[in-house]
């Protein structure tokens, strides 16, 4: 079985949390299989986090929310980036987050009705973007 090495966030790049969560999402089937095979050796809290679909769904939600910002950051961090390009990316990001807002709110409301754990990051992002003039 091919297993991806888990990745930890670092302070070097802005997108490390997003990259770490993407890595977790990709490695989840392998991590689940390993934890099932070695159930007696895997700490109970870790095993429970792998079998809890709410955790995986929350990671997927978080990745979906961070993806537009990650793409924008990658473009702004390029060697040939300039202020005009950064403003263009900021405007695109504001539009994309606004379009995403209604869909995400409906999705998260549905998740809350199912009593599934979800990150409150979306609401934090919405608050930050409104304070930054993305309304």
C-alpha cells in the first residue's frame, strides 16, 4: 500500500495550513486503513478522529474555503508580482468570496442541523473580508 507522508504546517509559507489539510484529505484513506489494521496500537483519540466523518467533512470545507485565497497568495508571491497584480488578485478574491458566501452559509446551516462539527473559519473570513472592503 502506498502511503503519503503526513505534512505539518510550518512558518515558511503562507499556504502551509491549506497544503497540510490537502495532504490530510489525500492521505485519509491510507490513514484510516492503517488505523483499522493497527487498532490496538493507535491511540483511541487518533483512531476516533480518523473514523469520524465529521472531521473529514470539516477538513474538506476548510480546504474549499481556503482554496481561492491559496491561489491568490501563490500568484501574489511570484517573483514577477507587482502592486497592480496584487490589487487585481484582491478584487478577484473579494468577488469569489462574495459569490461563495451564500452557498457556504446554506451548506454550513445544513451541516449544523446534522450536528456535525464544522470550522467557524468561514464566518471569520466573511468578517475579515467585510472589514477589508469586500462587500
